[in-house]
């Protein structure tokens, strides 16, 4: 009789396209993964996977069987989640990463409320602007900003936002404000030094589009550092509206070139989202992310209906 473990191993190999990656995801050895797949193939009497030195592909039989195996696992996992929801409150350790700026905005109050409501739930939060792999870092999930990367990780959208240019009133009083993005090279641009954000800035308005490769006047190593530099009057920066607009309303920042927003090369707005290594999202992780999404909505951040 086929075991759930063998089904889970087979699906992990298919979804990760690698025996080694599947083993890392499942917390076991590649040899154990190989044995489980072989046992499943022997029981079914046919080959499910075509293996080469660099690739793992499904056979025709494997393609058909994967659909059924995935459905069986999903049903079993849904049943486990329903039973857990009836029997117990969230408990244990929830380990995840989030952008460093979220340590100052939105996330701490959500964690405090969840901790009060669930006294047996503990958090281990890794605040970092680096793109972290949940499998390699042994995380339940990773919250990221900007644009979802093409990967095999399972995505969970939180809220959409826009990027604009901002500076402090003090900076504008001393250096003036750019009237159009083309004037940015004349200003002291502060930029995040992470490699993934050192790209062209693509501006779009109702009737104009342009792309600028800017030479920064100042570089800093985190999103919070960019924000603090701008608040101190160090220069002009690109910031997410979810972080900057409350400071505009309090008079601490000014939005510059207000008709323009900064988008991806395809014209898309950025998004806060979480990524998981597994299709099955732990109930305690889902509860936290739903609370983060609700807090973003209550704060007026640009969350689309989903």
C-alpha cells in the first residue's frame, strides 16, 4: 500500500525538479528520497520519473499519477488543518523573515496582538532585505517586497503598493525639488545598495514614460536606512507609499513629482507577499499572514480584493 510519505516525496521531487532540493525541503537525505520514489514505482509497476544527470522529468505515467497524488495529499492536508482548527489554538515556534523596514512599521503590533491571543505561540523573526530561501534558512515563510521573483516557491500576496519620490521639507528648502524625473541627476539621490534594487528607475505618469539609470549620491544598506536618511534631509529617495505616506500626512516628508510612480520594466506596481517552500501553509502561518493583510487594509494600504 502506498504511504503518504512516498506520495509526499514524489510530489516534492516533481515540484522542486530535483531529488536534492526535495530532500532539503522534506528534511531528509537524497538517498531516502530516491528509495521512496523507487518503492512507489515498484509498487505501481512502472517508471514515474525520467532521470538524467541534470534533469528530472515526468514520464507519461508520471504526469497522470502526479495529478492524483497531489489531490490525495491536498485532501489529507486540508483534513489535518480542519482537525487542528477544531482541537487547538496555534502554538509552538513560527520562524520567518521580513524586510527590515517592517520591524518599524505594521508588523510588531500584529505580532503583539497574536502573542496576546495565543500565549503558546512564539516568534523567531529574521529582519533582512536580502532575498532568503525558506528552505535553506529553515523558515516557515519569507515576507518580501518589490516584485515576486520567478521561482518554484509558493506565493501568498499581502498587499500592492506604489513607489514614489520623497524628500524632507528641510532638503527641499535647501536644494529645491525636482519638477520632473529628468531633473533627478541634479539632486542628491539616496539609493538602497542591495544588488536587486540597483536597476533602472522606470517612471510612468498619465502621459509620459521614461527610464533613468541614476548615479547615487549616497548609498545605504537597508530600506529603513533609506527612510531615515531621507527624514534627516540627506537627499531624495524612492520609497513605498505604505511606508512614506503616513510621514507625508504628518508633515515629515514631501512627495516629489507627484504625477509619477516608479514601476517595473513591465509597468507593474510592486507587491508585498510571502513565499513558502511547501504547498501546505501551516495554520499558524496562515493566521499570521491573514492578520498582516488585515492590518495593511485597516491602515489604508493599497490592497486589491483577492
